[in-house]
C-alpha cells in the first residue's frame, strides 16, 4: 500500500496503475477521519477490484478546505474519480462517506455500476452534545470516539491507537463534517437510486443504528442487506475480515 497524489487529493492505493479490466472501489472515510481508516480494505480486496481511499479536502494530507455540506464533498470525490480515471468506480462510504456515496449515486448516476453504504443513513441528525464537545474539548471528542464508536465487545486497547491514527486534529474541519451530516436528508430520494447497493450495518452501532440501514434497504430498489455482529460504528476496523468478505461477495454477485 502506498500514498499517492492526484491534483489536490492525497489517497492510498495498493496496486498502481489501476487495472482497466477491474472495477475500482473508492473508499470514503467518515467525519474527522482520513484514508488510513480503510487500510485493511485497500490491502485485502485487490483480488476483486482496484482499491483506493481518498483523503477528503482538508483531511489528512489533501489540500483545500473541509466542507460543511454533502453536495460539495460529493463534487470533490467526483473530481478525484475523474482525475485518477477510475474504471467502473464503486463508491464505498462509512457514515459521512455513506452520505457522500448516496449523493454521488443521485447526482452522477452514469459512471457507477454499484455503491456500498456502511453504517450510515438517509438522514444523519447529529446529537448537539457531539457538536459542543468538538467545539469546546476536541481531545474529549477523540476520547469519546475511541470508546463510544466501537462495540463493548471489541478490544478497546487494541483499537484505540488505530482509531487515533486515522483521526484528524483540526476541530473546525471535523465540526464542518458533522454539520454536513446534520443537514443531510435524502429520505424521499432513495427510490431514484437504481444501481445495486450493498447496505452494511453493525449490530452494536450507537451512532447510526441498524434501523438506519434497514430504512436504506427498504427504500433503495436494488439494495442488498448485511449486518456485522458484535461490531460498532467502526466495524471496518473492528471486524475487517467479516466486512471484507461481505464486500467481496457483493462484488462477485452484482458487479464482476
């Protein structure tokens, strides 16, 4: 796995250049995170697809400024996809990244053969306590994330350094991410998504409960549901093998 650059965007990928005969999984991280969150997926799924994970603007080492709305983030990801000339791009997003994925599938239908939504929702209202904590005590927010965003059955001692490693330290950028989530609402538009979509939930997710994913699965006409047991909001970190298996199965059934 290597760090690469395309214009103002930094990203990680495994094999390069991209194989034109494979689809391209474009991983989009959640609020206040970076591309490193997707390390296990980028490395493990190359048998089935090109794999890239973007640092959104203002995150990680990408240039530019963070956004405070999902539409602008979706436009940025689309610019990134165009710059790397990703064949058959399949956006795969967690939480904020899942909102961006939905916006991409609604606004830029043609290039996408499928989409993957992980621990997200069609509406993502944010608890005001989270916004206040980000503003007044960012270290406290990081600490809260390292505990509240994973399952009580997960190994906190092992996961905490992994989570901290992929969290940004710019409170204002993270605040913009959560405000973008708070304003996001495509509940009445899901029927317009036509491509196959994998909706992946986690049984112990406190931030985007399973019922959020169920709503997506019931209202996206070509949705396929899966649930990761004993995992929380950070399921791709908590249960990487299980998440990777569900994604690879979906690709083989719906795309390859």
